[in-house]
C-alpha cells in the first residue's frame, strides 16, 4: 500500500484545485455584481477593472472544471 493511497492525497489535491477555482469565480462574480449595483469597497479610489474581473472569473471556471474532472476521472 502506497502512502498516497493511505493519506488520499490525490483526492485531496483535486478537492483543493476545485476549491481554489470555485473561490476565484465566486469572488469575481460577486465583485462584478456589486460593481453593477454601483457599490465599491470603502477606501478604494481606483476604478473597477471589469476586464480583469471577467478574465479571472473565466480562469476560475476552468480551474474548477479541472478539479471536478480530476475528482471523477480518478
């Protein structure tokens, strides 16, 4: 029996990738939503970068898909 099987590190890594991706797309989706409502964080003087938020949201979706596929393919 291998140490990776005992600790379940393959499954843990896939879950970690899924969690990071989900946090990226949920956080950026919330930021885009708040920007559309006209709200911004207190103390922030710079304008909201919509293109960057959409880019990071799409990267988060891809990372989440990677994590899901890794969980169910393994």
